[in-house]
């Protein structure tokens, strides 16, 4: 059974996931413009996926399931709403944004999302995330940056081996061996402490080259992929929901030109292997998300389920808080996602 497979992966995970986690934080007292813009973007992304499935999938349909209230911190009644949401997380877990049903099972498309038996009839659940990037442009930029850094490393290596080979070998045979054996494919693996030789002009020139090599190696060490980003605390809350409803769960990351999907099961399997850390995923404290620990998975590990998204219109909006403070933020309207039915069937429905 699906929920048993997930529970076993949770138990075996090296992440030490607290399945008994209790959400009891104090409600935030004030929203800000960035939060409101992010919420608008997230709502837009969810609608892009919702409409794409319902327009392009003839045999399946999507239903909105996650919380969609427009209330925000600072609004009247927010504290009560926040407490109710915490109670829900502690009871049934974190609701996914969308549920997918087979049209053959429910030809009238009538689903009561508050009826547990209806929810359990879903064939898949989608947690939709948004990101303010054009995935294709980002990929090209990072690929070019990496290639340029490798090219610079090669130039420096050739300069050192051509003019300073004997001097470097005399000063540090360890660094000499590293550089003399380095290739385009192994520059990223180089690691040495940069010396500060300065007694002669020749030593100063060699030091400058080594510093240049070190700078470009650091570029190669930087994470160069866009990511699907489940928060650590959400892992336990998603599992809680799965244990209640036994529906296959997926993360779907929406960019402004395409979207990628990965199963919750594949996420748990991936992060159980330290061989892939730093390559296919990383675990970071996200300063943009209150310092919460976040798993960042290379989107290329997932599957491109929306191969094209038309850019939405965007405009400014204003929200007046109860105490008279004004918040200005961005809203999104329109745009269209195009579902890849082959990927949708293979990697979501039949996964």
C-alpha cells in the first residue's frame, strides 16, 4: 500500500523526520508586501496547473483542495484563522493544493473536498510551488557561466604549467600535482589553500594566478540549478496527510515558462542517498523563508510536465490594513500552461 511505502521511507530516512511534530507557533502580527506578492504568485501558479489539467487531460480532472483564503496577517480574524490552520495540520496534515480524479469514476465532477471518502478516491495530489524565474533562460545562463569558469581555469593552469611549473613544484608539490593533473572535468574537484607568496615578483605573479584559479573554482562549486523546494517541517506534515488518505503525492514547481513535477516518494528516496547531495540536491537554511531548513532538488531530477507557459499580465495592487498601513504588491492575471499528457500519465497518474 502506498502509505506504507512512504512510512517506511520516512522511518529509514537519515533526515530524522519528526512524524509527531506539533504546530503551535504564534500567529504573525503583520503581513508585508513581499508576502502578499508571493501569495499572489502562488495562487496564479496553482490556477495555471489547475486549468492546464482540466483543459488538456481528457480522462482526468483537477479539483482545488488546499486552503485558498485571502486573509493575511493584520486582517481582522486572522488569529482565529491561523489557530484553525494549525489544528488542521496537527490533525490531518498539510493539504495539497490540487487533487486529481479520474473522470470515469466521477463523470459529473462533483467532489466534496470535506468528505474524507471523496478525497480518498483521488488518484493523485499536487503540492504546487512557484518560482520567479524563466527556467530556460536560467539554465542557459548557468551553463555559460560554468563553461566560462572552466575555460578560465584551463587558461590559468596552462599559464602556471608554462611559466611557473618549476617554481610551484618547489614551493608546493601538493598544489603542483593537483593543477598539473587537472582537466576540464575535474577543476570542480580541486581544493587547496591559496598561498600568499610575495618575496619576489615571480612569486607574486604565481600567487595572483593561483588566486584567479581559486576564484573560478568557487564559481564551479556554486549550486547552478533551479530547485523544487520542500521544507523539512513539511515532510512530516505531508506524510501525516498521506497516512490519512493514502493518495499519491507530488510536488509541482511552476516557473514563468514551464513546470516540473516530482513524486514525494522520489524525494524521500533521493535525499536518503548522500552520494547525490551537492549534485542532485542540497539541504540549506533558507533565509528567504524564516531560516527554515529546506531541501533544494534540481528540477532536472523531476519531469517537465508543463512544457510551455504563456506569461501572465501583472499589475500593482494595494492593501489597507486595519491600523491604516498601506501595502503595495503585485498581482498576476492570465497566462496559460500547456500540459504534456505523456509525462502527466507516465510520471503522475501511473507513477
